[in-house]
C-alpha cells in the first residue's frame, strides 16, 4: 500500500538506504583462536562466523573469503609466543587497517599432566629463548631436587624484560654453560660470590640456601645461619612466611623444581595471561569506519542470544534491501526501462548510478560478485578497478576461465585476453 504514495525515486532512495544499513551493521565473530590461548599442538584452527557473506580474511598470506561459516585453517605455530596477524579486506580486496587483529597464541612444550600451565611456560621460554632444556620426553622432573644453575635460571626468567648487565665476577666452572651466563646477566647482583673459585652449578640447593636467596631478592641484608653450625629447625623470616610453606621444618632438605617455582610465583605475584573471549568485528561497510569489540569473558546465554538476534536483524536488513531493489527493478522495467545500474543475479554493483534529473551521482555500494564489461574496458583496467592492481588480471582469467592468446609484437611477447562489452565476469 505504501508504494502507491511514493515516487519511484523516493522508493529507490529507501531501497538504497536499506542496503547501506544492512552493509554497515554486518559483524564477524572470530571463534578461534582466542586471544592468549595456550596449546601444545603444532597447529591451531582458525574459525569464524559472519552474519553476511562478504569480504576476506588474510592470514599468513592466504586469502580466505568471509562466509557465515568460514572454513577452518590449520595455522602453524612455533614453540613459545606466536603473534597471528589477521587482516580484514573488503570486497575490493582493500585492507581495513582499523580491523587488523593481532591474536597472541602460546605454544608450550608437551609435558605430562603433572606440570601446571605456569610451570610449562617457564620451561618452554627457557628452552626456546635460552636453549636450556629441562624437559625430556615430556618429563619435567618437577619433584626432583633442583640444581643451582637451574634455580638461578628460573629466577632470571622473571627479569627477562631487563637489559643485560655484565657479570661482576667470573665463574670458571660456568664456561661450558654460556647459555646460562647470558641469562644470568639479567640480574647479576643476586649471584653469590664463587666459593673457593667455584660456583658449583650442578650442586643441589637446600632450603636454607634457597631462603637466603629469597632474602637477597627482597633486598634484605638479613640472612639465616650460614655457618657450619646449623640449627635443627628451619627459621623462616617473617617477610617470607607468605612464600615458604609452613611444613618446611628441616633446613638441609633439598628443594625441588616445583618448590622453587611455587615460591617465585608467590614472591613475584605472577599471573599468566588469561585467554580472552571471542572477538567481534564490525564488518567494514561503505559508511562504517569499522572496529572491534572484545566480547565479555563470561559470555553467557543472554549475551549470545542478543548477538544472534542482532546478527539476524542485520542480515534481514541486507536481504530486505536486495529484495526491494529487485522488486523495484521489475517495476521500472514495466514502466519502460531498466535501472541505470549494473545489477546481475541479485548482486549489487560496486557503483550505483542514480539519476536525479540531468545529473548522475556515483554512490558507493557493496561490491558485486558479477560485473558487466563496459565499452573501452580491458582485462587490465578491470583488474585495476576492482583489485587495485592491473597486474592481477590473471586472477580474473583464472576465475572466469578466459583464454589467453600469446603473440609477438616488435620482438615483445604480449598476452592478450579478448573480452567484449556486455560480457559478464565474476570477481570471485
């Protein structure tokens, strides 16, 4: 009923607005990988959902169309920290810089179930960054007595953001452990003076020695007994009672790798990065600058239902615009002429020419999957128009299975592709 009271131009404007509205409010959710996700696998799947079928992801130099269910990719991961850069491109293959995402994924060593995630991260970083391998065949030996050199290596892991400083003393028995020495330079002040010319890197560490080290880290000059006469009961300083277990009674018991790391984590109040929720991207529509909104970590059913409703609403708006436009095209044909635009098979062209009186205004619109060759077009011109680079004409040839004729002109080999005005070409 409403169409009876509207002019054709007003209806065209309404349809154009609906299509732009649907384009601007499309969204994409990156389901996997999550930010700060941890895995021990050599690859990780990339999975995303979208409310519309438009645009592209570019991951590891591979172009992947954005679909309602984007196909999964097995992205290779190196050991340790991985920065996966995900680019978002529009239908014309132009990168949307404000939608670029850097997803950090951590691949840790494959250890047995007795190793916590924080412990595995320390062991992985020491192996990948400092070539200190403490895991063999998945066994980290966390409950075995720790060696002195490993105790200091664990400690220096918490200072890896520091610039290295030269060691104040020379440790002759560490000459064969240069990888350790480069790590020890992060905080050389806590390294003990060599006793009788030796550091004893392969000596085990007692509870008394470990507590004295923790006091040095805290900047305290207080030291528990270092004489040959050892008290039968371990004295735990007040400043370390939140770090040292109350069950420690005997001073000359060896500490384990797990004991050391547990005390360090408490002393430095270390908290590993927590995997965040899925990423929600605003698909780059013609009038939208785009952006991303991280979903809440407690992504409950209400949030999920709300986003699903919004996504359906966005898609319905987009489909309504196409439906109205298609219907208006039929009306205009019945009134005596086609619309002045390039619309094929329900797809909307990248340029919609709307006739307002004598002037023609080119307004941006969603890119077409199918375009029509115009008079004066060449395969190179079309590639430059839609791909931004005339050298990408072979992509059009491959997609449309066009024939390439090779000829020699003035000694130069030329590749010629014959296309005619009115011919339909697919962009994807």
